[in-house]
C-alpha cells in the first residue's frame, strides 16, 4: 500500500480528532469531582502528546523514505 503525503496528514488529523472527541465525550458523560476531572484531563493531554510524537516520527520516516525514493528516480 502506498501512502502519499496527503494520506498521512489525513490519517493523522483523523486520529488526533478522534482522540480529542473521545476524551471530551468521556469527561462530559462521566462527571466527577473537579480535582479528578483535572487529573484526567492532564493524563489525556499527556497521552495525546505521546501519540502525536509517535505520529510525527512515523510521518518523518515516511517523508524521508519518499524523498529517498524521489532521489533514486531522479538519478536513474
């Protein structure tokens, strides 16, 4: 399967949007004390940061691979 730059962006945007929407929905439909909600929001934020970092690394690898492939095609 070939993934172009736009496909990677779409997948990343969809993933991040889903994580955020799920987190917000979970907090809204399961009310708790303020301290506990803040703690859960902090944990959710850390989780999103971690996942975005992983996505960024994956995207970087895919872009580097595409650049290398382009270089080979140009030099051939």
